[in-house]
């Protein structure tokens, strides 16, 4: 490391010029970085699962639309209202960008009167009767196109696929056109994925921008207080800005979009850059103050060399262990999680290289005639020397954390991120009350559906599922047969056979979305509320339970997009939690290998695992479910916890080689590196607190959990780790046991 440090000092101007050039190039590319707030990639675990869903959809094509619009009156809808909406439908369909609009007026229901059932538009069949009463006679309509109170109806709008902007522009088109086409007195609500996605994107961008602004403002205010010099302010901020632009520009260069789960990457870069810069500059000022005054250029250069010799390798270890924590996700079963792990690991190492080269180069050229000791928090030795209270306190906290972990749940709701005052949240809550629900639960049915006993079993299955409180509407082949028969209270065998015969005689009326033409497979479509992953799995278990009661040869199972989405979100959460154990094992082995002592590797385990366990306990105690939006912070938290431990271990071993006493080395390490850890932890804690005011739920929870990890990691490193190190490296142990190779690691003693 000494040779490398002198090369950095000699090539300082070349490093600065190369950095400015790289910064210019990456800054231009960073402007082109694609940012996607879509949750869809996280809901597709891999291509094989997606292909299976596509095959299912091709076999039983669902009724799909691009945008759902509800129109509500302050009274029950009447025939005149349907006439107006039917005219509106025709005008919309005349728009080149719109392919089809389905409304209540033109929706065809079956008129059972006469020798043969006849499909007729609802408007013609209703006549002047009360619309709610007529809809009640046709269950396929009620709470699907007409609200439960009869005051609102829904329009299902599909865009023309030849329109280049069909996937994003339809919502904006409808928002502009519908108010112009409707008479006064209508209340419009837009329901669907695009509305929710737009609201989530707006809130996430706003909250991220605000949080990062507050973080930058805080760092700018706190750095002058710590270092009391311009270089102590400018150099860390330059390292943060440079690392951010280079990493984000690199992602843009390789055309890697910044997805929803990757939004933690900018925060990771900022935290690593600011902490490593503070450790380096604090050690530089310490070494500079140990020489003669006034300070000469040679003194500055020697202080830079000493800084890299003492702190550079420790920063490399912290970055490497953090990168290993993220790289453990590369074996994940979810494609997006694997990509996030690799991206975060590369960003960590790139940030380290920026700090390792830029900070020493800037310090080597920065003019200074005097050393300025940093104003860091003093640390007494009250936290050291009381082994029993430290161990008892750790055991008590461990038990409380286990209690919280026992209450922890893994759950995801698609709309949980939005604040309660967001209009779309109120609109969706209203929609779920007035209509049948926003989610589609698909149950695939395999078996001969031309047999009467199978149809009756399917009817019993559907009714049993609809008894569940979260399901508001069902649709199956039996419901279509009942519609053909006039929806009698009880379907007779004649009704069933007559309905099947009619569907086969009129193939254009065949409900392909609920049954295959050969009658050997079908689906039951349930509309449900957004009850989350746990409730979905409970409904899936209920399907399995009821499926066991079906006749032989008739099978049911949950399938479709919602199944894939919940499985994928659960897989993301469980995979990232499982990776923590793998990361901790790899990090402990690496620490033991570097210091050639398995005892030191074991000593580092407890202070690093406890903050993660406490954070998981906070999840359970405060009823914060583990979900996609927050699960990546545990890997980040582990990296931050390990950073503190490595800096303290490195300084302890350095001091021990000078003093020969473990106790004396620990006291010296706590006074020097311990104070630096307090400084960086306070900065990180306040930086993470900046996320707490966020209305975006995941950002708020990330702030709470990361603050918990940072604070508890500092406590365990100051109160517990010294006792573990004293036990791992007692005074009667030879110096070479825990000493890294001097030539390989350059862990030299302090500069005289």
C-alpha cells in the first residue's frame, strides 16, 4: 500500500485531470439514464414462469382492456343517462386512437323469452324499468359494469394497437376528451394500473428528490463543523458527486435502466463515499498534526501516504465486504434480484476506487500551512471494561429481537406505497366498495365440462369461494349457462344441457375467456380486493382444499398473472432475507482470512448480525411487513454494520502491534477510530432520518430501518466488539496470530 500511495501522490495531477474527463463523459451519459418505476419486472420471476402464464392466456384469452373509467351521478342512473353514455361510447370509438369501448348500454345480456335465448343489448332489454333491478336479474353485470347502489357505471376502453403511444397515452387522451363530451353532473374516476403507476412515480420522484436534497444540505452543514476547513467540506462532496455521476453514467453507458429495486443504489453510493472520505480525511489531519509546524508540501505528501497506509486497506475491506453482501444475491432465483445484486456490488467497488484515488490526489494538491484537527465527538472508556453488562444487554436485546421476528410477516400490497391522502387511493377504496374489486383471481379448471356432475361441482366450488369476504364477483361457464336459462334460483339438468347446446350452436357467443371450445378446460374468474400476498396464499390454500372435494377427473388450481405476481414478490423478499446468512458467512470468512485468525472472524459475527436481527424485530414489533419496497435495505444495512467493525478491528490490530497489549490497543482504538465511527454513524443516521417524512411508505420504512441498523451497529461496535476482540486476541497471544502480511496488506504502524 505504501508504494501505491506514493504513486498516487506522484501522479496526483494526472489523476485529477483523468477524473475530470471521466466526470464530463459520465455526466453526459447520466442525463440519458433510463429510470423505470414500473413494478412489473419485479412481478416476473423469470422467463420460464412468464412463458407459462402466456401459454395459459393464449389457451383461455381473458377479457382485457387498457383503461377503466367510472362515471357516477348523485342519484340512481336512468335510461337517459345510458343513452348519453352510449352516444359517448360511439364518439370515443370514432377516435382513431381507440379500438373499442364496452359500456353498460351496449353490453349484451340474454333474453330468455321465446323459443331460443337471444342476446340483446342491456339498454334494449331494460326499457323504462329500474336499471338496478334489471342488473340484479343478470349477475354477470351487477358490480361489474353497474355499481351496487346503481349510481355509477364503468366504461372499459381499449386503445388501438397501431397507435404508437397506445400503452401510455390513452389515460391522458381520456382525461382531456371525456370532460368535453359529458354533460354537467357526472363525476369521473380513472381506475387502473396506469393511474396507480403515474401516482407512484410522482410521489417516488418527489420524495427521493426531497430526501436527497435534505441529505446533501445536512452533509454540507455538518462537514464544516467536523473539519473546520474548506478542504474538509469540498473533498468529501467532490467524492460523493463524482462517484454518483460515474456510477450512474456507467449504468447509462451500458444501457442498464434504473429500476424500482435499484433506487437504493444512489443512496448506497452516497453513504459509502461520504463515510470513506471522512475516515480518510480525519486520519490525514491526525497524521499531519503529528509533524512539525508550519506544514510543508513534503509533510502533506507524507501525510497522504500515511493515510492510505493506515486507512486505505480498511476502506478496501469495508467496500469488499459490502460488495460481497450484494454479490450473494447473484445466486438468487429471481432475475431482477440477481441484476440488482451485481449492479450494487459494481457500484460499491466503483465508489471505492473513486474515493481511493480522488481524495488522496486532492489532498496532495490542496495548499495548507497548518494542520486542523477535526472536531470529533470524544469517547470515554465507560463503554469498555464492563463485560458482564455488555453480554447481558446483548442477550436481552437478542430475546426482544427474536420476539419481534416471531411476529414478522412477508406481505405485499400493490397500492400500499401511496399516502392515504392520494386521490387514487380514495378512488380505489370507493371502487372496491361500489364494484366487485380491482384484482383478478384466476382459477384454472381441468376436466370434462360437458358432464352434468362436473358442472354442478364447479357451481358448488364457485359458491364456496364467493363466501370468502375478499371475493366480490365470480364468473364461470356455469354463470353463462345460468344467464342463458334466465338466471333461475336453481339450475336443472335440462337448463345445463340447453345452455351447453346453445353455446355450441352459436360459436360467436362462446365465452372463450371462461371455457375452451372443446369443453375440456376452463377458468373461474374472481374479482377481489387488494388484500396482499398473505391473503392471496390463504385463498390459494382454500382453492386447494375445495379442489380435494371435486369429483375425480376435475381439478382446479390458481393460475394467471396474479399468481405469478404474488409468487414473485414473495420470492424477492425470501431470497433477499436468505442471502443475509450467506453474506454474513462469506464476510466472516473473509475477515478471518485477511487477519489470519478465525477468532477475529467469529468476533465480528455478533456485532454485525445483531443490527440486522434488531431491524427484523422492528418489522414485527411495529407491524411493518417485509415487502419488495424495503427488503434490499437488509443487505445494505449489513454492509454498513460491517464497515464500522472493520475500521475498529484494523485500528485495534495496528495499535496492538505498537503496544503489545490488547487492552491498551483497544483503549487507543476507541479514542481514535471509535470517535470516527461516532462521526460517520451520526452522519448516516441523520441522512437516513431524511427519509422519514416521506409519504411514500417504503421510503419512510427504509429510513426507520436503516436508522435502526446504523445506531445499533455503532452501539454493538463500541460496547460489545471490544470485549470480543480482547477474548479473541488476549495479551498472552503472540503478535503474529492476527497480523496481516505486511507486504500484502501494508498494515504498518502509525507514523512517528
